[in-house]
């Protein structure tokens, strides 16, 4: 890699070349009801339209495609609550790489079933009493497979950053003047990748992470200047955003590039999921709707220019989705 941080804009451009004929160029959408509610022009990057229903395919494919033949034959091991799992499974299937995914036993059934259907082996664990990293590391050591973290990896971060490149190009095509960007944040890989991309061309743009209350470790880490973790007793409907703490790589990037971190509670996220369905005709999983929730509830600091935000995934459990929409 080419700078003090884990990645540079050149790494994201390289990732874009790798992904050019494999990933979906997801749409950047605009909705009158959202503009009216927020009081300014809002552009929505809908990653629910990506392969496997979330942005995670970008980083997964970029990482796996960079493996040499010996590494590919050894296979890969990853850990995930579901979106990274599906991204790895899909990318591994395309590249002919054996994949094992460590998933929490309470992961949404749709995510676990899709991961298995894509050809990956799934090993479950208790997210509240066991360490997914320790389980995955032991599996990789036993089999000789390559570990593929869900966010703390330069190739993964660079792959996620391709969404930021697309935001820039698509915004320019519709004469938008982006002043701020909101990104749903778990471990910080998508946020770090998008921040790197956007800041390379729009250095004055304000980038904010958005996390669920109780899992706002990036926001608290930004305030303290060092990595802090989440309370193990914290709970949220955002299964995709429950990382224990930011990664060293992602925090270093985000600490340098972000304007701050925002958080939204589960009720605000539920409302955002409903708004996406009713007013935007988009399916958003709870974690994927965090940035939208921040915009809808007036949590974005004042800024010049238009607002861009990411709906990062659409893999919502059907029963939970019905409950949210009917509440």
C-alpha cells in the first residue's frame, strides 16, 4: 500500500478495475419526500442493489481476487453476522475458492440460508459469550486457509471505497454539490473506504459515521482519540452493525478523515426502515438504514451543499421487516 494509512485513492482505483465487470454499479437516487423532510437535496446510494444485497461484495471480491493460486486452493475463513458472509461466499463461488464462515447462531435466517446456498460452509457461535475472531483464527490455522476480516483489511477497505468513487461520479452527472456524506458504520470499513475516495476529490466535504446507540464505538473513539469498544451487554436490531470496536486500520483512516460520528436509536431506525418502504419504495435492513435515520431525525450538523447518504444493505429478516412495517 502506498501511504501511512492502510489504503490510498490509488488502491481504490485498482479495486474499481478489479470489480468493473463483477460488481453492480449501484444507483444514486433522489426522492422528493426525503428532500422535503430533510430540507435540502439528498442523494441516496442504494447498496441493497449490489450482489448479495449489500456493499460487502465489493470488499470481498477485491480481497479474494488478489489471492495467489496457492492461497486460493487453501481456501478462506471469515466471520460475519451475514452480509460479509454472503459477500465472501459469492466471491469465493465465482473464483472457485472454498469458504468457511463463522456466523452468530442468532444471525437472521435469510442471511445464514443465503450464505449456505452460495456454497460456503457455516460454523455458528454465540455472539455474546464466544469470540468469532478466535474461532475463525483456529479454523484457519488448522486448515491453512486465509483469514479474511470483515473490515480491518486493506483490500476489503479499498473494495468498499469503490462505492465512494461511484457517488462522486454519479453526483457530478446530476449536477449535485456534495457537502456532507453519511455512512452506516459497524467496524468502519465502508466508512473508511468512502471517506478516502470522497476526500481525494472533495477535501472540504464532511464525512460522518452513523452507528446504533450502544454500538457507537467509532463515534466515541473519534472523541477520545483512541479506540474504545462497545459494552458487551449492548443490544440493537442492527445485527449488521454490532462490531465490538473499530479496527486499527479503519480507525486510523476515520480518525484522520471524518468530521465526527453520529448515532441513532432503534426507534429512529425503525422509522427510517418504514420511510424507505413507504416513501422511497426501497427495502432497507435496520443496519442499512442507520444513515437514513440520522438524516430523517435532523442529526446531521449544518453544512453547505447537498447531502449524500448510503443505504448499505437490504438483507432484512422477513418477520422483523413485517413487524417494523406494521408498528
